[in-house]
């Protein structure tokens, strides 16, 4: 299962061939500045994460998909089931060269369509580092509501929520 491609972007389940891209993405300190993650120690670490993402897709129907623009990987975007909260969490990460071009919003919109459509989820959250105001803008454009301060493990976050719109006849 994968979200429908957007006019500019395609999505793919992470595969072993994406390991070098994952290493490059996490090697940029600015890309991971607000995530609590650091660079991968080596390609094997990236392959281990890719295996986890594949397992999550098999077990929950959700994963972080590799996002491609003009055939080249530029980031990832997708859902992760948060067992502790019984809700799906929207996340994304893009190369700096892709920032400011609307890719995070476009990819996230496609993922939300999948969440509220095919997956039938009633709501999705997004936990964002308090200083990551650019991501505040992304989720606000997508119709998320700020719920307040929370914790994601040991990291302080601002939690946002988007509920599926109910249509009346």
C-alpha cells in the first residue's frame, strides 16, 4: 500500500537500495536538528531502519515512504502507529535542497488522504519540536490544530492533531 502519487512526487516503500540515501539524509545536522536523531553509524544501521519500516508496513499498513521528485529521492513522509497513544503520527524529513518548495506539505497531504481514506483513521497527530516553527507552518496549512505541549519519549514536543472531516448529507 502506498499513497497516490502527487503531480510532482512519487512514493515508494523503503528498500535496501535506499540505504545510501538514508545515510546521506541523516548525515546533514540541519535535517536532523529537531528530530532527536543523529547520523547513522554506517550503511548497516540504515538497512536496519529500512527493515523496521518494512515491518511496520506489514503489521500496521503504515510506514514512512521514500518521496521522489523527478525520480530522485528527496526525503521521506508517512505514518507511524503510536501504540502508546493509539493513534497514527505523521512524520517527514527532506534534504535541505528540497526545503521551501512545498514538498513536505504536498507529501503530507497525500499521506493524510490515505490515512483518512483507505486506512479509515479518525485522527492523526504530529509531534513537533518546539523550536521547529517551519513544521508548525506545514501542519497548520494541512488543517492540524495545536493541542499543546507533550513528550515523545524524552523529547519535549508540541502536539498537533488533525481529525477526519465528517461529511453530512
